[in-house]
C-alpha cells in the first residue's frame, strides 16, 4: 500500500498521490482516450486537431487523478483500477447502496461540470475533486458533493441546452457532510 498524506484545514480534505501513481494515472488517461476515440469512431481514426486532443487528454488526466486520489483516500482502490477503461456511469459504490460519479477540475475554485443531458446521469451522488494548486499535480481537494436530485434542480446550462450542466462549488455540500452521511 502506498504512503499518502491527509491534511485537514478547517474541515477541508486534501489528498496526495505519489509521483509513481501520477505516472500510472497519466498512462491510464492516455489509454482511456484512445479507447474512447476508437469506440466512438473507428480504429483508423486519426485526430486532425491536435489542440482538441490535448484538451481531451488534459481532461482525462485530471479526471483519472481526481478519481484515484478520492478512492485512495477512502480506501476504495481495487487491483484493476489502472486496467479498467470504462465505468458503468459511476466511479464508486458505497456500502449503503449509493453510487457516486467523481468529477475533477484543475481549478481549485472550479465548479461541478457534467457533460451530457441530465437524464444520462446514472450515479446517485456527484463528487467534485479539484487540484489544490496549479503548480502541483499530486495534491487534490475534495471540494464538495451533491445528489443527482439536487443537481437536476439547481444545475445551470452552459449553452442554453442540457448538453453541459454545471453547479457552483459554493452550492455543493461540504466534504465532511459526505463523511458523516455516507461512510
């Protein structure tokens, strides 16, 4: 089991991963992106827009690292974490039967963003994990969480349609409430 640091600052939960774990997350993100592209189009597909691919890769990296840091903190890592390419619409399954989808952002003050229509949300809980500082890829912060029901009521559309929805970080339930309610 790898060593990690847990820091509490006025009930804030910070989670740290190691350099080796970051490298594994990076490799998983690359594999996920390639598999996703092949699944969406075909195996001969070659990206014409390198910038778009880069932004997709960066999104995958933060997503994988955020999910890994969260699962590591709560001791939910399974042996095949770095082998799994797709999930079933949720990232964690809790003892009480609830499921959770972990979303990550590089911005410490970032908001919970869900791509896709509200009806596509399968998890019971939506969890936001942020990078703690822009200059450090190893420390993440459990920024907050909400239920699918609350998200569907309060989420705002980015483009006037339900394709990209967000909820302000300030509207999320605090991490310590998650610990009390779901663990």
